[in-house]
């Protein structure tokens, strides 16, 4: 019995495992459809070839963030800020590193720091005063507060991080992204600068998950998985039959 049957068995196994990994990507996208600022991911498949250029299955070497714009809805919360266009909010992690997010639903912690949903402080050059009654952010990142006596004052400025290749960012959980060699280094710029988005006050950017695309990919994975299972089972039966014939 030649090695071709075992080769076919391995291809079917590799295809099934890869489709299960893609199912994880789709499930994560669907689970975060209502997560503010969430960016969907796409699985990048790669065909495996032997030295003789024979097909040896596929694998999933990486996932790619889809950086398309999510729709923006109005909010009654003065600390809800949405980015329209390119750019990310920068937040500081406990270990001192900087991470990036599109989730602009901020709040004030016990130390009066603006923090994201994960509790990490926003990187900006300002401070929200205690006696404020309202907060707003202009398109250029200027944060303005209204004090309880009705006077207005500038509380600081927010800059956005821009990357040469945002699809190369690495997801690190909590709706946060980290820069990589593929994304390039973050360049901080004022909102509204060339090639940088603007910030909307009292607004939330919704997830950019395309339900139709995810369901289509889900059905394609299901069909491919079923075909791989059938090929695996039939090849296994052929191998068993060949072994029985040899024994006879």
C-alpha cells in the first residue's frame, strides 16, 4: 500500500483542524457585535506544499484585523467619544506599555483618571476637574468642560495614534491592540490632522462586524468541514480494507 492514502488522510485532518480555528475567529466576531469600537478579524489561510509541490493541506498562520469604520450612534454620556476615520485612543497598561483601542466609552476612576472599559487610563495631557457639570470633546481633540457655575474651560487635549498598517496590530484582549513590526510604530497626532480621523462627543462607535459576511463564512466552513470529514472517513475505510487484504 502506497503512502498516498496516508497523505490524503493527513490533508483531511489538517483541513478539519484549520476550519475549527476559523470557527473560533467567527465566534469571537459574532460575540462582540455589540462591543463598542470592536474590530472584526479575518483568518488568513495558507496552502501547504511538499518539496515536490504537492498539496499537503492548509493552515491558519495568522488573523488580520479589519480596520473598517463602524457606525456611530449618539449617546447621552459626556464621556462617550467616537473616532470617525483613522486613529486609536492610547491607554496605559499596568506594566507601563501602551495599548490602543477604538472603544471611547470612558469613565472617571477613584483618582479622577479617564479610563477605558478595561480600567486602563487614557494617555492625554489633561485632567477633568471635580466641579464639572458637562464634558465635551471637539473634533480636533480639545476637551472642554462646563463647571457647575456655568463657566467653560479647556481641560486638555487628546491625540490619536495612527499606524502605517493598522491591520498588522495584535489583539491582546479587552478590546485592546498592541503595535507590532507589521503595523509599524504609533504616530501620535491631533485629531483632524492629515490622514487622522476626528473625534465626536457624546457618541459611540459600534462594532464593524458584518453579520452577512460572518454567516456566509460560517456556512462555507461547515460545508468544507463536512467534506473533509467524509474524505477522512472514506480514506480510513480504504486503509482498513487494504490492511485486511494483506492479512488475508
